[in-house]
């Protein structure tokens, strides 16, 4: 392995892909324990996760199951030579049926489901749909077509919600709006939805363009996203390169001094069996994803390129060894590791 100061990253080997796939295959079909995001209007709504969500009933919660499927789709696309590829194909054939997707889509029509998984689950479902669109193998097209009604429903939710969303949410967890916008852009561009892309990018500029000299009061005790870095990564995707460079210089003006220091120091995880404390491994991995994205987009020889790759590698090294071991992290962390690695 290279030193943290180099721009070389670990590659997604077939062995790593197989390891991550085995982790996800072990939880996307595990119904319990389960933490539902489910508002009940009466006793008739007291249903099991599998009855409510015949596709995404596993992985402790709906959004983790969705990005577990995203992980499997991405691994199958990038490393179809992994030993687990056949098991992934069989799972997708069994899960992605018109009848099951129709139940998932109909769930959104309930008045009580208006705020269901907003915006984190919305964004991850769109990321999954984008990944299926990218696959060259014939089966990807079939899965993508089957999932399309659910993806379009969530795209429509973004289109209805964002015009009336006056303020961003800057928390370091599920409600973070910059993360939702950033992942939504992946789908909009993969699907050729120019209207959604324009809306997401415009909202990013409205919410974040005036931000200067970020103080980065993080991490909080259960962050898995860096409010500072995910905002920067969102703006990198939303702005032309020259406009982003100008914005970023105002946003983190003390980058070369590696300030704010907290953005360069991995979070300490004291108890990986505690679901909230285990979020901090996710923070390290999502910071690695952000720093790497920012560095790769920077001009060769720039301060951001060298410093960003170094920070990405340090954060990746801190938590990559801990993506499995306790179910509180195991049901989701590999997805964030894969973001950083690819």
C-alpha cells in the first residue's frame, strides 16, 4: 500500500468485491431486527416489514436495505468476475418483480407516508436506479425497467418538495440535504432528467453559494456525514469547475494550513456495538469519499489535490477494517466504503 501522501488508492479487487457482496447478501434478506419508518393510521397498518416492503424489508431499516442493493448492483457491474455474482443475479431476479415494486410504490401513496425516508432514502433509491441504468449486461436493463416506477415516484417527490424547502438541513445524519441533492444528481444525469438536475443544482446554489469560512463544528456524537465536506462535494457536482474552485476557496480558505483541523482527523469510535456511536465509522468513510471526489476534480499540482488525497486515505484507513463485525455497523458501512473506493 502507498503512503497517505500519494494519490494512489486501494483498488476494488475481486476479493474486496466478494467480501462486500457477502456482507450485503447476509443482511438485505434479514428481516429482523428492524427499525421501521412507518406511521400507522389504525390497527390495519400493524404489518411486518416484509408485508410493507416486499423488496426492501431487510438490513435493519429500509434505506440501508436500498443501499445494500445499490452496493450489490455496483459490485456486479464493476466486478462481474466475483464468486458471488451468481447469488446477486438470483437475488435481483427474485426481488425486482413488477408485483413487488408495485407494493413499494403504492406505499408512497398513503397520506401518512408523505415524509417517508426524506431525503436520505429518496436519494439512495435514485442511486440504485442510476446504477442499474449504467450496467451493460442485459439483465441490468430488465431490473432497471422494473424498478423505474419507484424511481420516478421518488424523483417526483424531489420535484414537489424542493421548491417549497426554504432552508437546508445541515445535520450530519439522514436529514442532511446536501447529501440528498448530491445523490439525486447521480440519478438525474444517468436518467437524462434535465429538469430534475437543474432543480437539484439550483437548490444547491440557493442554499450553499453564500457560505464562507466554514467552521466545521463536527463531529457530533452520531454523525455519519460531514456537514462541511458533503456540502463541498454537493457544490462540486452542482457548479462548473471554475465556479466551484472560486466557491471552495471561500468556503475552506485555510485548507493549506489543514484547518479546520477536525476535517483532517478521523473520528474515534469507542463502541461499535452502539448503533449511534458506530455512525462515526460511516463519518470516516463518507469523508474519504468526499475528500477523494474533491481531490480528483482538482487540477494537477493544486493544494486541494494533494491534501485531499492524503485526508481521504487517512480516513479510509481508519474505518475500512471495521465494515463488518457487529450488525449495528455491518448492515450499512460497506456501502460507504464502496463510495470511497470507487
